[in-house]
C-alpha cells in the first residue's frame, strides 16, 4: 500500500505539471502570480499574431509586392491599433535579432529573451513555448516565439527567389534589412507583451 502510494503521487504530480498550460518557462519571482502573467501574455500575443497574420493573408491576395507595401506602411500602426484593442495597460512589440525595421530592434531585455530561445533551441532542438521575465518591480514581460511558415518566405526567404519588383522595393525601403535568408521552421523572433505588476499580483 505504501509503495503504491509512493508510485502514484509522482504520477499525479507529473500529470498536474503537464496539464498546467500555458506553462511559464521559468520561475522569476514569487510575489507575482506567474500563471496570470502567462494567461494575460498568451492571450494578448495570440490577438496580435492573429490580427497581423489575418491582415497579411488578405493583403497577399493582391500579390506579394502589394502585400509588402502594406506591411511596410501599416505594420507599425496596425500593431498600435491591436494594442488598443488588447488594452492600454499592456504594451506589445515584435522583435528579432535579424530585424527589418529598425523600429523593431531589441532592447537589452528583449535581447536576453531572444538569446534564451536561441540557446534553448540549440541545446534541446525545440523551442520553448514562452518565456517570462521580470524587468522591474513594476514590469513583467511575456514572450512568445515566432516560427517561419512557408508563406513568410515570400518576403523573408532567399532574396534570389524574390520577384524582382519585390527585391527592388525591399532594398529601397530597408537598405539595412537583416530579415532575409530564413527557411521554413526557423526561429524568427518574438512577440513581447509588457504587463504591469499590479495586474498580476
Ligand atoms: C508581403 C511581405 C511579408 C510577408 C509575407 C511577411 N512579412 Fe514579416 N515583415 C515584412 C515587412 C515589410 C516588415 C517590416 C514592417 C514593420 O514591422 O514595420 C516585416 C516585419 C516582420 C517582423 C518584425 C521584426 C522586423 O524584422 O522588423 C516579424 C517578427 C515578421 N515580419 C515576421 C513574419 C512572419 C512570422 C511571417 C509569416 C507569417 C511574415 N513576417 C511574413 C514583410 C513581410
């Protein structure tokens, strides 16, 4: 009986841990509720991703060059609009080591988060689903990794495969572009959600 209990308890614990979704990547501070950080962050990140990808897919119906112009013109303001829908308490951003728009360059904390995903991928061969970071006593951040899908390669893949008109537009609009050369399944960057600590205590 005793032995059975000893075996059953770890199994229950394992199941409980496996079912706690979305699971924070690491414990940062016991004074906030990390499950809340993960819930708020995941929901905001999904709203942003679905909003942007939905508009991108619609724009792609007009052709890659038109969609590129749409992204170059609208991605920043669309992100700000979706942020308003999510709630003015939260700040959203997309960032990457290989950014196209310098406005999306990572700050010091985002650099650490990007490095976390990159190292974990190199060590384990898979991307963690999220990362939680304490920036200050007032700010927590939730990060969700972005992976390249086949359609993304139209504008982020091998430049030699781009339509000539797209190639020209890309060089004219982003002369310092770092966001090319990706393959399907590559780690592209992150969506970052800043959450005030007052929302997650
Ligand atoms: C039609 C061309 C096009 C397609 C397709 C496209 N992108 Fe982009 N992407 C852009 C442009 C242009 C920017 C820079 C606009 C901005 O964010 O201000 C950009 C910026 C980004 C950024 C912000 C960081 C940076 O580099 O500035 C991320 C992240 C990103 N793209 C991911 C993706 C993903 C993931 C997909 C596929 C789901 C995708 N993109 C498909 C054109 C495209």
